[in-house]
């Protein structure tokens, strides 16, 4: 929606410039110096045109997938993710620092694999890559703390992990019941 708005504004501006540029009077025999526009009057318009053009080009690059990543200058986890409690954010931050083996502020594919294995939900490489792709905002193939928070807020993966953990618990319970039944039969036949 915003890109359409920017495109229409830019098209109107270009149309106005073409119309104004096409209606210039024919040159006279003796050239008369034209009055120079005041810099203060033209500077905001020129700046606005350049800014609008830059925004539109950025939006087009994003839509085509050729945009260069932009780093967020300030990240405040408490205001950006209000659904998380402060305690949960602190826990996520300590977990992030624990699994950031390279101490570079990012979790790469192998660090994510290790983290998921230690959390009891091992994933395949394709599953890990899809997790990263789902939340990787700057397309660098690594997860920053902000992206890890976005990953934790994505209910899709959370539901999958919970379902796998529930299946493991049920299988473990069945195994314990079979062992208990076997012990009872063993005790009945051994006496």
C-alpha cells in the first residue's frame, strides 16, 4: 500500500515537471538572463523528490528481493515484543548468549542445531534453514537476538516443538507401562 502511494506521488511529480518543462517560451534573439530560483524555496522540494525517489527505489528493491539489509540502530526488546514478560526476555537473552558460541552476537546454523538438540527438539538441516528463513530479516543466514525473539513468538514452530515433545512423553509413558506389565508377568511365572 505504501509503495503504491509513493509510486503515485512520484508519477505525479514527474508529470508536473514534464508539463512545466514543456511549456517554456521560445528563445528570444537576445538572451535575457532568467531569474535564479531562491535556494531556500527549491531546496525542500529537491530534497523531498530525492527522498521520495530513494524510498520508492528501496521499496521496489525489497519487492524484487534485491534489497541490501538495513541494521536497526536501536533495538529495545521490551517495547518491541510486549507479549513477552521481562523475565522471559531475560531468559531468552541468557539462552541466546549461552548458545552464541562465536560470541559474535548471532546464532548461525550449527549453533541453532546445537541449541535445538539441547532443548530436546532436534531438527533436520532443512528444518533449521526454514526456521532461519522464516524470521531472518536481514537475509544474512544468521539469527540476531531480535530474530530469535521473533522465532519464539512464531507459534508455528512452537506448536511443532510442543507436539514432538508430547509424542516423546507419550512414547516414554507407554514404554514404562510395558516394562511394569513385563515385571508383573515375570514375578507371576517365577514363583
